[in-house]
């Protein structure tokens, strides 16, 4: 490319650049500006509302999961407490039966029946307590 061609190309580029800059200097009418502002405000409000809705949904989902986890914890705790109470009842029954062995006749029979009744009552209490504390039927 020779010097004249370079100069022509440079002048053409400068004209195009000047025209582009001149076009950017145009101002919008007040009505157009107000319409653009209103449109941006509506779009912004819509975006905020959508974000708030999504945040509410997310929070509600997390709360449901937490409630479910708390119910499971309460269930497991109630069941564990029931097993401990039954084990205590069975241990108490074994001790009572051993105590009855020193007796004989009607006293032995009565002692064994009382040990059976005590164990049955303790196991029933354990089951009733667990059901009352358990959110899962």
C-alpha cells in the first residue's frame, strides 16, 4: 500500500469514527427517558420479586427437611428409650426371680407371679412412653 492509499484509508476511518461519535451524542427526549426508566423499574421489581419468591421456596423446603429430620430424631430417641426401659424391666425381672428362689410353696408361686406382673407392667409402661414421645405412629 502506498502513502496516498494509506492517507485515504486513514481519512475514511476518521470520518466513520467521527460519525459514530456524533451519533452517540444524541440525547433522548424526556418522554423516551421516562419510558426507559419506568421499563427498568418494572424489570427490576420483577427480578426482586422472583428472587424473593425463590428465597421463600428455598427456606420452606429447608424447613420441611429440618422438620422431617427432627421427627426422625424424636422417633429414634423414643425407640431407643423404649429398648432401654424394656432391658431394665427384664433385668429387674431376673433379679426378682432370683429373690423368689429362697421361697417355697405358695410364697414362691406368689413371688413369681408378682415378678411376672412387675415385668409386664414395666414393659407396657415403656411401650406407652415411647408411643407418647414418638411422632411416628
